[in-house]
């Protein structure tokens, strides 16, 4: 029996401006999504039922039951395509949860790509169900640089130029930080339009650091490393990242990361 595989690339918000709170409880944002070459890993085999096994270093921190976004994505795609097929899915959870780098949304997007290929269905079905699963899922389904507006689910491709392939390090202080908790602390002030992302910022940093003060420590540590640029928090945190001028400088920084922090040395796609 053939095994189908997909990577769920870690998501980065190169900049994120919060504009307003919507009537539906979500927030109007402007952001630039970028994706790394590494992330969680999914595999699947054909089966009569839809089942999920979760493995990996962060497996114990996420639900494997019906509320898991992987199963929600699989059920939504199957219903949309009018299928009665199943799949035995394995999620190798390499990324920390509630960390601002996609997490469940990246896993859901990868699941949609994986099952679209395995079930040989029209990719339009995946695009149609992605917004129903979560605001970041459409971007994670594409896993390519895009500008996100609306709730982050209205997408437009962007050209990041020679930034593709740039070395990057991600660091999380090993503190989960639920997205809703951070947005609840947003001060309600419109942070203005996001033009050039390099001149932008992450407008959720003040709210996130109020909950997890160690974010400031991570950002300061990254900024002190030789060869860094664009040191920022991703999404609602608590993961922070820095782009580096070279692989060598990134790898030297990776060797010096304090042991109590989680890190990933990777590249932008």
C-alpha cells in the first residue's frame, strides 16, 4: 500500500498590523506570510475510516481526537468532494503548539494537500474548505509568500525577491501562548496600513509580552547575534525569529541557544 507524505511548513509573519475588531469576533489584519522549509510531517495510507495517529516530540500537547484540525480538514474535504473514502493519517508533531508559527493551521493545510493528491480530487475543493477550518489555513494551504488581509484569509501573492532561501532561526521560550488570549489584550488602536513589510512590525508583541515576558528576552538575544536582520515575533507568539546573512552565522547562533529554549535552524522557502 502506497504511503503519501507532506510537510507542514512552519509559518512566519514577517510583519503583522492589527487594524480593527470585526463583528464576527475576529480581527482585521494586514500581514505578510512566509514559510520555512521545515515543519511538522504528515503521511497517509488509504483506509475505510478516517483515523489519526500523533507522534513526535510535541505529540502529548495536542488532541488526537475529533477536534484535531487534521481530522477536521480531512472530513471537510471528503464531504466537499462527495467521497466515502478514508485515510489512516500520521502526524509527526515537530513544532511546539500555540506558538505563532502555524501549528494546527499548517497541519490542516498539509492535510488538504495530502488528501487532494491521495484521493485525486479537484484542488478547488481544498481551497473552498480551508477558510472554514481557520483564518490561517488558506495561507498554510498555499505555503508560499502571500499578503493576508481581512482576517488573514484574503490572500495576494507577493514577491520577496532574493529572500527565498534565506537562513532563519526560530526560537520559542517553551511557553504556549493561545492566539485568543493575545488578541484579547490588543489595545484596540488601529496600527495603520502595512506597506513595505521591512518597515513594519508585529503589532501583537506588546500584548504577547504582557502574558509571556520572556519573549522580550528571546528578541534581545536574537538581536545580539552577529549577522541577524529582521528580528521579530511571529504571529501571536511566543515564537520569535531572525533572518541571517549566512548559514554559518545562523548555525553559530543555533549552537549558542540556551538549552531551556526550543529552536529550529532552517531556511525560508
